[in-house]
């Protein structure tokens, strides 16, 4: 079925990814991937008549599919393009990143982790030694505490709303194993985790998290950690704010109290009303986002599958619901099995759009009974002084012409 | 803790991936990634004293981690580096590939799938239309029928033994949904799946597989299919030989019998003894491989975690076992939860190597009771005329100096 020659070449707006490799970011100043360049992609009129390119050492994406992360203007973070993604796994090269001193280059053969302080036997572990211990692999989300836009308008995308959450299969050694190895003393109740980036990131973590489910992770989605995610080894605290999962980890010090570092006093603490503050607010609360339809996007009337993800740092997702009437009634969506704890879960709901203006909202409830709040409820509880741990119900408005815009009203 | 300046720069043998992008394969003739080039990686003596590179649109691997696929000399396939991988997900750019006419470049806006033949209503579906249907996401392995080396020596690696299996989270629409849409007639018992590559790959599939769990897949590991894996849409038959999961799918024709195409008569049929042959041998039998320790690799005495993967096209893995005495006794390994059906499962076993010459073998049993056979049992059952569906128990010999070589003896 050859097509007309006039259709042979297609002018295509490619993402900036093709032109700009990692680390070659001269001139990138915007927050949107607007560096898109026009490219002509030579598509054969009939692919069955043309021998295609051969096998390759490492694959690359179709020129028609160039998802990119969204860069912060200061290049200290980048956000996952949730609206482009299917399923639950985030490709490692699109996993969000956040760092305070850039991405350090670390030689794995020179890497070591010191565990000391209130322990019977201070020890240093090389990467090879860490890999000799019993390991686990777990599909879990990782989310930044500050995963909400400061400003939002109708053109806000899922990537801007909550693109600081991503999901990987993490592989590593349980921290509990190492704590038994060094003999953590009974009076040790907190530990300091210290990174070897230029920020020397430090956070205080309760020892209980180590006995529960903390990992020293060296694997991500089947391969080594990516540099921006802590290569060659990082702390990984399932369900907790990403900053506490210190990357490029070089030192753990056991103590009988928190260390009160800059990153848990000046930062990553939530100012409340009345001069109070919420400190060590580690757990990421349950949240959901509709990733289709969404902005930017356009739909046509008829049946479509409304899709999104839901997750909770407290455990498994119990339900995801959709509302088409501003929250008056809620309809339960299907959840994709297996529903893993502290993991993004894909939800889906078949919906027939009649072509009239419509809104769709999503909310989720986790297995502890925690219900994702409205933005109004969040403000009532915590005031407006914090930009951390914001997880309000969000949604989209579908205009009669099929365009989809962010639902900006604070309601509930 | 600054290191000596003399350690600042490290001479590093990088994989060929860095120098050769996909499609830039001039001069590649070997089957091993021996195009490795020496490169100097400028590692700072103390990463905490140097601001690292900023955030990027698309991430890239550490220069110290450059896993590559293993190319067939004719560049018609490439194998996954199983010995380099952790967990169960295969990074999409390292998923094995096998094609018979190269990798076609297809414009998703011009893509369509025709379903016709013994149906009430022949229909054509665009990609956008396929995406409107209810979708599912499933983590499943994909394995080529010919996943065994023709020749093996002591220097054979897991990548050469069975690198034609990989695992992804696949997203798509159940074929059963489309079959209900077109109204498949009761007398239709088989269907033809036809690709739009230069080979115009065609295979006959029993209709039962569509009612069971076949997908039209358009997503892989959270994003669009990769070009070498069928972009923009492919058939996906969980647990069945990869060739039958026709890529770049353009046509499905319902019929009352198989179509007896070249790829199921001349190829992908298993010659047995006595002039007989096994045809339509779709299901991939249970198999396992130890990926650590393995060749190439070297170990030191003491405790280590023996790691590998096990999988079965018949369903879930029930057990993976290791033998250190040539199969006389077997020891049950731990299986990583969740154990998904028709999926690679990671197994692990703590083992103490005493420094003497040793062998380690792995075998798996699936939930149907099928036990992975020895190579001798396979030859007894099917002769030596076939190179398809070979899944023998394999293993490694550890020499006193710690080097690990492939266990070449046929035993059992």
C-alpha cells in the first residue's frame, strides 16, 4: 500500500533531547522544553519496500517520540514528563532529578561508605562489598517534598504539577543488614546520612526506618543508578520525601538524636500558622494525577480511557476515584495489578465525553484510610506558608472544542 | 577526604556505546563488544569540592557504566547483557532485538491496523483509536525461540547463552477487545499477524491466545515502544516465542486454519528424530540462568550472593534451585516478590566459597510442575536437529584463582 510521494517526508517538531545531550546545556534557560527544533524525518512511503537499519549496541527512541524532562531555570532540578508516560515504570533517563551542588562524577572503584558513631564496630564498605550482601529489588516511587508548582495557570501540565515523582525498580542491600554488621547500639535513635556531592547533603533519619525498609541502593531499573540519582550508591527510604534519601552516600553516623542540619531546619521544614512549624515530615501523603486527558492535549467526543497514577508513602493504594461534577459524586476507577506498597499505581476509567464543557478531578485513598485532601483543606490545616508536602486534588477542564486546560480554582 | 592527585584521572575501558550511537555501526563485524575504546575519565579528587554538571533534559549513564547489547555478525539481532543487570526490568535500550528486514521507520500518524477475514465487520484502527480502548500494563518477559548459542566454550557469557530474553512493562489493548469489536465469527480458529517491516513478517496464531492474554502493545517500560521492538504497535503474546509477537503490526486476518507461512514451516519449526517435526511450538519452557558469579568475572573466597533469573512461558515460577555437586543435591534459592506470571523472577542464594574449584548449576520449576531439563534430556527427547526451544540447565565453574568459566560439559 504505497503512499503518495508527497507524504514521504514529514516535518516534525522534535524535542530538544535530540540536539542537546546531557551536560551540553548551553543556552538552556527556560522551564519548558521549548528548544524544540524542526526536523525532517524521512519516512519511507512503504516501509515493506525498504531494508531498515540494522541492530545496534544501544537502542534509541523513535524520532517521533522524544519525551524530555522539564528543567528548572537554575538547572537544579528536572521534572518527569508524566503526561507522556504509560504504565508505572519511569525510564531512568526521564526520572526526575534534584540536586544542590550539581551531579558529582564518582569513580565506583574509589567509592566507600563509612558507618560509625554509636556502633560496636565502625566499618567502611566498598561498593563491591555492599554487593556481596543479600540484596532486594523493589518497585517504589521517589518523590520530592516540594512537588507542587508555585504558580499554576490553565497551561500547567502534569509535569509541572507533580513531575517531581518518578518510579523505578530499586536494587540494593537493606540498611538493617549493615546496621547488624556494625552493631548499632541500643541508645542510637537517629542517624546522619551524608552525601559526597558539592552540597555535602546531610539529613537526620530515625533508626526505625533502617530496621523497617531503608536500602542502600545501587541499582535502578535493572542497571546501575544513574548519576543524577546517586551513582554509585544512595540511601533509599521508601515512601519518604526524596531529599532524605541522600544520594552519593559516603557516611552514616549513629547518634541519640537528630543532627539539626541546614536541610532540616532552614529547609524541608513546613512553616504552619501561629509561628509553628512541622519538622521531620518525612512521609509523602497519598496523591493522584490524571495524565490523560490533560494539558496539553485535545480530545474528541465519545468513549475514551481516563488514565492516571496514584501513590502513597504510607503503603498501598486502596482506591482512585474520579469526579465529573466538582466533587459531588465520585466514581471508582480500575487499579492495575499488582498494587505494590509505596508505589505508583495506574488507574483507568472508561468515560464518554458528550462534547459539552466538562471537568474531571481525581482523588485517592490509601490502605490506612488517608484520603487525598482538597487544596482548601490543606490551606485550612497548614496555612499558606509552606510549599512542601502539598498533595491537593487536581483536575482538568475540557472545553467544548476539545482542548484541555488545568482546573485552577481552589475548591472543596 | 581528598585523594592524591595521581588518582585524579582514571584510564577506563569504555563500552563501544559511547563512541557508537545506534545506527552508526560502520565497521562492526564481531559478535562481542570488543570495540571498547580507552578513555580518560576526569574524576575530581574530591567531588565535594567541585560543582557538578547541572540538570539535563534526558539523562545518560555514568561513564563507568556502559552496558551494550551483543551484535550478531549480520546485525540481524542483538542480545541483552544479562550479566550486567540487576532486578528484573530490562532497560529499553538494552532489550534484545531480532528482525528479518531491519528496523522500519514508521510515522505514527500514518499507522493503521486492519482486522478482517472471518469477522462480522472488517475494521481499520488508527493508533489514536487503539489508545482509546481500555488498556492494561503487564511486566512480562519476551524471549526469542532460538535463545541458545550454537557453539559454547569456557568464555561464553550469560549474554551469549540466553541474551535473547528481556523483560518490560508492556502497555496495550487486549486483542480480545478488538476481536469483540470486529465480531470474530465462531468458525475462526486461527489468525494471521502481518508486520510492515521489509520482511513482511507473518505468523499464524490460534484464536484462543487472543481470548486469553494477547495484547496489541504500544507501550514499553512507561514510554512508547522502541523502534526495534515494533514501534508504534506490535502483537504481544505473553510467554510465547518472540517471533510470533509480530512487530510493526499492520494486519490481522481471521481464518479457520493456520496460514502455513515461511516463518512457521521453513523456520520456527523444530526438526525431531525420525523425520518428524514439532510445529507451532509457541510456549517458551521454564528456564534459569545464574548471572552472578558468571563469565566474565572473578570472585574472592567468602560469602557472596549467587544471583540469577528464572522464567516460564507457562505461568509463575514455583522454585529456583542451585546445585554445587553436579546436580546430586539442590538448594532452594529465595525468589524476589512479586512473582508475576510469564515474567523473569530474580533468585538469590547466599553461598560461601571456600576457594576450592567449584561448580554451580541452576534449575527452575514452574507452577505447572514443569522442571527445567538437562541438556542430555533435551537431546534424548528431541535429537540434535533443532536450535529452537533449548532451555537446558547451565552453570559455571569457579577456578581456584577465582576466575569463572562456562560449564561446557553435557551432563545429567
